[in-house]
C-alpha cells in the first residue's frame, strides 16, 4: 500500500515511470501536454501509471496504426498477455457455467474503439472522449478486486461524477503528440480512483 507521503488528498499519487514521462513531455512540440481528457474525466485519483514511447513516425501515422491494431492478435503473439487476461476472467467464466449460461463468444478481432461496444456487465469500456489523431480515453467502473467483478453501466457524463460508495473508477488514455526534433510521443496512461476508504483498502489489496 502506498505510504502517506505517496498519496496526496485524492490528487495525483502513486505514479510509475513518471519521471520518464515528464522528460519525454518536455520535448513535445507545439505546447502540447498529454492527458487533457484524462484530467477532464479523472483529475483526482489514487493510482496512476504512465508509459511513454518515442516512435519514429509522424503523429497521424502513429494514430492510424494505434487505432488499427488488433488486440486479439496481440494476445496471440504475446501468449503471456493472453494468459493473464484468461486467468483474470476464469472466475466469471466458471460462474456462467455453474449457472448454466454459455460464456460470451470471444470476438475474432478487437480494436481499441471496439472495446467500448461490449455490454457493461461483460466489462465493456465506455468511450469517454476522443480527439482525432491526438487522444482517446476509455473508462470502467466496478469492484475490480472481486473474483467475479461487479461492473456498473455508466455514460461518459456519469463517469466523471460517479461517487457511489464501494467502487473504483479506472480510466485508460492513449495519446500521440509530435516531438520538437521529429517523430512522435505515444503515451498510455491508466488512472484509478476509489469512491471511499473501504473500496480503497480492497483495491490496494487487489
């Protein structure tokens, strides 16, 4: 669990690789700063993780490739990634089988935007916002620490103000910005905020 010095009154707290991200953002051209949608929808949070990557291509090319990537194929090429996803889903799959329900069939392919097309009770993300060739943000509300996750269906507008006790809100953002010396900065940011102390304790155990 983060120490008291790592948690600042419901504001940016535990940030992995943050120093790397700050150095990368310092050379972004045009005065861009990543995380505008992130800050709009989840400005106060308990945990944040930022992963920046410099890509030798212009922002539009990077964005197009990002939106076209097949996440299912990534799982096939990276078996460990696929295995971790399946392991996380096993309790829900077992619950479906015990109730005599057939688990939902896996899609043949899955792109970033398509993660928001699944039903909320199956862990479908909500598309919070998108600025073309710049940033996309997705959100999810639930009790992620439970063996069978309890999700909450929310709209983008409801996500920002959702405060029902006992839950956590997670936001995932992908952004692409031009670098002053050429190329692009591709950043992935994940933030999670809990709605009360009880949920916070459970989330840190998770």
